[in-house]
């Protein structure tokens, strides 16, 4: 017997409250949307169909599609709507839209669930498997291939609607809305206007996610690549920002981009992420007042100091006081290095790893497969430079830290942090000054979506041109300094 929780995951079943459906329809009506046809591709119990019938009484054709037969029966009680039992992923939407009257309104609340969540339950309510984001093998292994089902659905609907006169109005996570817009703008789909209205997902769905109503107005020849973000669904909502597509990138704040978008380029210094081990109970240790090391299992252990490095986690950087409070056991100096050398060079460490091999061997990430036993990832000469400029990927404000040696050893950071490796204190200090400058902050604000789980990304950091930034803040020697250092620091 399938539980209700499993059914909710299988179908992403967050039914739209009637009051929210009515508010959405009121927003659409105030925008001047006057459809000849209304269609909901995943109508559930019919809240949106019911609201749409009342909000647009002049529309004579209202269609709903739903995969679950019991919901279809409930929705068929709505007067003025025709409802069909249909799997979204089996229907030919391109042909369906080709035969429908215009302007059309495609409305609804597609499933709030990811493909990996469905895979956990063996769910079948999925699109045909494909790497629709074009990820490389490593990105897929690191989890970037996971996506919301609604992302695929909305992109597919927009592609089928491009070139027609229609409005797409869907409730979804804000992160999904941005990915959909990024794809649509990048593919030059014909959109005349786009808007996002933030909603309270906890209030309406008891879901702790950032969500919105995404409205896309499509017309033949539409070339708009901007989206106004509003604070709520109220009668006079406040415009918070404008999301846009510029230079092949999604811009979070158009005003900041206009003032400092010229800093966009390519960093000659390579940003790195910290060491990934996926077993903190064994690989992370706290040094007690007595000078002993204690692991996450509460065991006091005596290991050679050779492979122990003071470490900083995202939580340390977020607190604003980057003083190491623990140590990391780093088993390799480079990815793929033979770890059996530890048996000869650090026998106590090797014995420790062997005694906890069950936990280490059960690490689930595929990046450890076909690697030497007890491997870590994201490690190289850059991990052990004496100085670093680091920031947490989870940071909710821009705060770059200059990190130096601790107790005569280089500090390592975990894989939730990004850093620039530096040889000297002067180098790290200068880079920290540049990155914390008002110009750099404005540049990053142009591209950062602060509601994202990990607002700071390596891709974003790598897009800052230090040469242009140096001139912006009045440090004229920066371009030459970077060029010379780049030549001397090839391993970084």
C-alpha cells in the first residue's frame, strides 16, 4: 500500500488553496489578460479551474488535465470546465496548442518535487531521461543533474507555446522560475513580458521554500529578456528588483548590473572549492584543552600530525571569526594519489582509517568509486598554500576572509567554501581588499540570488575581472601584478 506521504512525493501533490487560486486569477485579470481559452495541464482537484471560470466568465473553453483518476472525478464537478485523465509526460502539447484558440492562458501549479526524490521511491511520473541542461560527467556526479520536475514541465510548455499568443501563469519555487527564464531567454523564445510575484509557501502549502507566481506573456516576435519581481500578489505590489538576461548570464539585479556589469570578465586566478570527504565523524577532529584529538564519535585518538590540518567550515566563516576550531585528516596531497603510503609513513593514521573503514567505505558519492581507499576529493597543491582568501558558499552577505597559517600549518577549508590560494600575506591582503570593495560588492549583487541554497558559486566568482576591478578602485598595478603572478603560480 502506498502511503499518503509517498503519493505526495510521487506526484508533488501540493493542492492549491482556493483563496490563493482566486488571488492569482485576480492578478492576471489586472494585467489585462483576457483569454479565449484556459488550460491547466495538471489540474489536481480543480482549484485553479474553479477560480478561472469565475474570473474570466467570457472565456467559453476551459480545459483541465490530470493523471490521478480520483482527482479527475472531483474536478469534473466544476461547471464550465472539461477535465480529462491524462499523464502530462505522455501528451503531445505542441499539437494540442497548435489547435487551440488564442490568446490562451495556461495556468496551474505543477508538481513540487525533484527527479531524485521520485527515484528514491521508484516513482514513474517523470519525463523521459535526458541531460537537458547539458551537464558534463563531473557536474552530474556532484549532484547538479538533480532538477525539479516542474522546471522540465514549464520549459517544455514555453517551448511549445513560443510563437503563439498566450500567457503562462504557474506557481513554482523561485529557483525554478529563474531557471525557466534563463532557459527561455537563452533559447530566444518569443516572450513579450515576464513577472514574478512572491508568495508565502509556508502559509499556503506548509512548505519551507521560496515560491512565486511566474507569469510569462508570449507573443510572436516578442524579444523581452527582463522580469520584474514583485513582493506579493496584492493589488499594488512593490517591485523589488528586475531579473534579466545579459551577456549570456542571468542577472539578479539589473540596476547593479548597469552600474558595475563592466567588471564581468574572466579571473586569471582560479577559484577552488575546499576538501570534500563526506565523513565528518571520522575525518574531522577537535583538539581538546589537553592537546588531545577527539573525533565525531567521541573517541580520543592519537594520530601523526603529518596529515592533520587546521580547518575552517562554512559555519566558521559565517560567524565572521575565521579561527580554526577543528582539524581535518587529509589522506592525499592530490586527487587519485595512492593512500597505501600512509601504512608506511603514518601507521597510526592508517590503523585509525582501517578501524573505521566501514563508515568510510560506505560513502555514497560516486566520486569515490574506483579511487584509492580512504580518498578525499578537491585536493591539490592549492589546498596547502599558506594563505587563502575564502568565502562560504552559503553566505547571505558578501564577506571575504583573509586566512593565514595556524600553528605553523596551512589552513584547509571544507567543500562548502571557495577560496583563492595565495603564497604571501601581502597577496592575500590585496585580494581581500579588492573583493570586499564597494565596486566588487555591487558587481556580485548583480548576479547573486540570495534566496538560493548556495548563493555564492565558483562560476560567479570566476566571472570577476581583477584587472578591471583594480582600475575601478584605483589600484593601477593590479593587471600587471596578476599577469606576473599567474605565470609564477601555474599549479594554482
